[in-house]
């Protein structure tokens, strides 16, 4: 899926833009899981690539205040290819973290 914008990468193909890494993480994650309603909740660049937190609605319910959401950590390598993903949290919409 090409959005027509130039890719921000170095001459060796490494992704250097957080925005580009985030878009790739959402696209690759959606292709594998079918969760195409994700939003970015965190992003961190490391020596081996990017780690992006993606929040998705796992289970739609009526009313939507009863939806079940989840956060996944998506790992991209330095060229922006999906390396791994895992669910780190699952919770009901509106649930807050304790102590925040």
C-alpha cells in the first residue's frame, strides 16, 4: 500500500523516521491479524530497529463502552520489516491503570 509520499530511509534502506516506522507497523500488523483499527500508543527506536505499541479493539460489543481492547508491541527491524509482535495487555474500554 503506497500512500504516494517519499519513504524516509537512508541509502542502505534503514527507516529513520518514527512516522514511517509507525505507518509500517500498523500496515504489517493489520495484514497479519486483521485488526485494521489500530492506533499508535508508543514508539521507541533501538539499535536493532523499532518497537511500536499498537492499541486495537479486539472485541466489539454493544454498547461500545463494553469493548475489549488490547495493546501489542510490534517490533520492526532497521529496514522496517516486521520482526515480531506480542500482546502485552488486554482490558475493558475505560479501564484505567492503577496509580495513574
